[in-house]
């Protein structure tokens, strides 16, 4: 397996590879003390293909847009930190094996099926999202809670088949489309 469509504005992204001990620490994210213990050894350039044994994280303080299908079907992507990212396009992380955490705190738009099928992902920091497209977070079975501070409308099938979802906080919500929580 590899990241078949991975290209983000032709900018090189810092990936890091972790040993087994660090991988266990990564599963405890977003604990800041854990982040400080990780080495983040930059050893892989963005264009590298990944095999099933590669454990990687994406950290970029420059990335503004994650393009359509950029990380679809990516294996072992355990941690994403893109604090300045404004747009996550359709299927950006579709069926990727994100294990622990995504920090996209500045994102204002999440495209359709952006996180669909990320069955192990349990935490997303997406507080500033203003627009979310249909099925954006469907089939995320480990997702327990999510908070959107600015979102005014939940799109159709946003949380379809999110069986573990217990809590959604949207203080500015004005509309909820049909089947938003279906399944």
C-alpha cells in the first residue's frame, strides 16, 4: 500500500518515522507531554512510498490546503498536525488508517468524505470549521465526541455509521440535514 495521490502544492512535507516505543507513545496523543517525548526524526520526504511497516506522522505549519484524495488509503498514518490548514478537500483522508489524532484547528471547510472510513480515529481538533460537506465524517467508528464552535449547519450523512459517537457540540448550529446521524 502507498499514498497514491499524495501531492500537496508540490511542497515537501515533514514526515517522521517512529520506533515501536515511540509508536506506543503516539497512541496516547494528544497529550502534550507525550508530544515532547517524541524525537520526530525527519527521515522521509513527501514523495516516498509507504509500506505496511512504515509508521508516519504529518506535521506542517505552512500547509493551507489538503487536496482531494491526498492521503486516501494511506497505511499507518498515526498523527496529523496542520494548524494553519484552512481547507480539507473531498476524500483527503478517505479510508486512511489514521490511528490517533488530527489537529486541523484552523480549518474552515471540510469536504465530502474527507475522513470517511477512518475507523480508528478518535479525536479531531476542528473547532473553527464553518462548513462541512455530506459524509465528511461518516464510518468513523472510534469517534466519541466532536466540537464545532462556528458550524451553523450539519450536512447530510455527516456522522453516518459513527457507532461510537456519544457527543456533538455545535453552539452556533442552525440546521441539521436529513440522516445526519443515520446508521
